């Protein structure tokens, strides 16, 4: 199962923004920095695996 991220400008109309590159559970921790980049830690679906760290820019580019 892959986690997806949705976004909304008004809190009512939501659009799919991106899908995380690795299969993971629904446990995601997210934080936005001063430049607007989103930092995420996703617990992966594989038991005993290290959580996935992603930095996501406003245009949807994912850096691991």
C-alpha cells in the first residue's frame, strides 16, 4: 500500500498532490519549513525496516 498526499487551497476542494515512492503504512509525520518544503517520515510496510525520510518541494519534487 502506498501513502498519498492531497492538498487544498480552501479546505474544501482537495486534489491528489503526490504518491510516496515506497510502500508504507498510514503512519506519516510531516512538518513544513520556512521555505515551504515539506519534510516527511513514513513508516514502511516492511517489518523491521528503517522509516523513509522525504523532503518534498512545492512543485512535488521528492528528495530522499
